[in-house]
């Protein structure tokens, strides 16, 4: 039985609306806006393609998983224009009828060979070559559900704006007790005002590159999508360290950290880690440990 609180047809209608919104941005030559819409839609699709979800049938979940994979691959192409082929906007539009008509039985094969395209992107992606990781299939053999944790959803560097300051944050490493025990760890980066409201889309790093002693290494650049000057003066950048718990089959936040406006300066930054839950309003902050374990960053202001 499906979840009585979820109307599948209404959900599909909403997905189709978001799909068109993303492809419209894509066709208009607005890659940042397209990526943001594609990422959000992909996340929603994956939630319903999960084996534990009871809203859709197994066959429908396979289609949903493939559509999510296509969106992720298109994002990869937009992030690395000219270096990653991925899926063209023309090919992505071929997927749209499959989303709109999810309840209609399909006589034809899915219009895109997702595995082949994903393998091509894995081979071309600059992030993959930097990490030295080998290409992996993007979804499980049995359920064909997309797993995007390896690649994260970092957004590309925005276009420079004259007279305004762009911020690049390189996440070097995090110091944490029993570092080797954390599985598929990554960091979610978000920018919020003092009321906890989002000021731009959050981003997730790829999973950590390696672990050594009490450190987990990331070595990735996060580009804030808006210059400092147009953000509210009480903004802060939040970093949530997350990892996968196999027994519970869920992602958990271990700790978090943040930078306020006056701390954003060129050069290295070593910041304290705090106990969960993340307090975006910055009212109830407790140190994770008294040991010298921190989040290590390098900031660049341009």
C-alpha cells in the first residue's frame, strides 16, 4: 500500500513543473539557475526511488532513478562546460514524457543509456581525476537507485561582479576522534542569516578523499554563489559534518562549525567544532570536544 498522505499524481505534476523550470533555465543559457533546480528535483526523485518508499512500484522507481541520474549528469556537464560531454539539453528533454507519464506502461526503452553516459562522465570529470577514484556505477544493480554522495553537488564558480567580493572556501580537512570509523563522510555548506533563513542554495562536498590518524581529508573548493556585499550583515557560513550509519541506514550529522562575516578573510582558517544539533540561529552552541580538533579551511577573496 502507498503512503496515504502522498498523492502520486500531484507529486508527478509538481516534478514535471520543476523539470520544465530547470530545462527553461538551461535553454536560456542560465546554468547556475538550471543546476539549482535540477539538484533539488534530483533529490526529491531519489527520496521516492528509495527501496523503503511505498508511493511507487518497483518499475516506476527504476524510471524515477534513471531520471534523477540524467539530471545529475546534466549538472555535471553544466559545471564543466567544454570538458564533460554528459547529456545535452536536447537529450534531457526526451526524458520529460517519461516523467509526466509515469503511470503509463512503457513499450519502448528509456531514451538514454544512463550507465553508458555516466561512465563517460566519470572518465571526463575533473573532480574524479583529481581524487584518483575509479569510475563507479551510479546506481545499484538490483534497484537502480542513484547514489550521488560520491560526487556531491558543488556548484561552479559564479561569474565575477565588478566591485563585489567573491568567496572561495577550500575545505582541507577535519580533525575528529576515531576518524577511521566514519563511512561516506561529507560536509554540507550553507549560508544563512541570524534567523536561520537560507541566503543561497546549500552545497554538499563529495565524500572524503581519505582518512589518516585523527583527520578526514576533503581538499575541495566551495564557491559561495553570491558576493559578500549583497548578503545580510548577520550572515554566517555553516559546515555540517555528516556520515552514513549502515545499521540505521541513514545519514547522521556528527558536528558542525560556522564562520561569521568578520571571520571571512584571505588565508587559512581553523575553526571550532560544535555538538549537534546544528543551531543556525547561533543561540545554543556547545563545543564538541576540548581536544585540539578543528575544521581546517583556506579562504580566498577576489
